[in-house]
C-alpha cells in the first residue's frame, strides 16, 4: 500500500496515544484476536469490542 508505513497497527497506536485527549470510551469494531482491544483497554476507561466472525477471540 504505502511504502513509508511499516506497520499500520503501530501507526494507529501512535496516533491514538499521541492525539486522542479524551480517553474515556473506545470501540474496536474488528475484535479478531484481541490485540488491539488489549491495547485500547490499557489506555481507555471503557472498551467495547465487536466482531462477526465466530472464531474471533
């Protein structure tokens, strides 16, 4: 995709940590294996995660 971006998850985590000021509620709409939900739960007071795949988490 973009060659100057190595890992899109690392980039999104950096943006969330650096630029989001109200860290009360987060939504992870693609729960998957739970890594991003785990990341968000360390920063936000509440995290709501959803997925449509049966094998998610």
